């Protein structure tokens, strides 16, 4: 289940909630009891797998160096 970040419109408290995909668009109650909340959007985490993502990795033959 994904974790979504919300912010209360009344007290501006930021909190997280685990919701199934089917309930991702529903309103969630703030920990202080307020019902007027909105979902915040943030950049997703990116995970690079494989070689070639670090300066210390070996490059393929014929590749140009970035200077």
C-alpha cells in the first residue's frame, strides 16, 4: 500500500496516510480531527540499477568523456 502525504487546510498540519490505490483520491481526516485536507504531491524516489551511473564506473569502449 502506498503512503500519501496530506496537509490540513485548517491547522496546516502535514501528515502521512497509507491508503490503497482505490482510496487515493478520498479525503482523509487530520490527526487533530479536521476533515478539510488536501493531498500533497512530491517527486517520486528514483532507483538507478545497473552500471554506468557513477563516475568511478567503467565506460564502454568508444564512449566520450563528459568534461
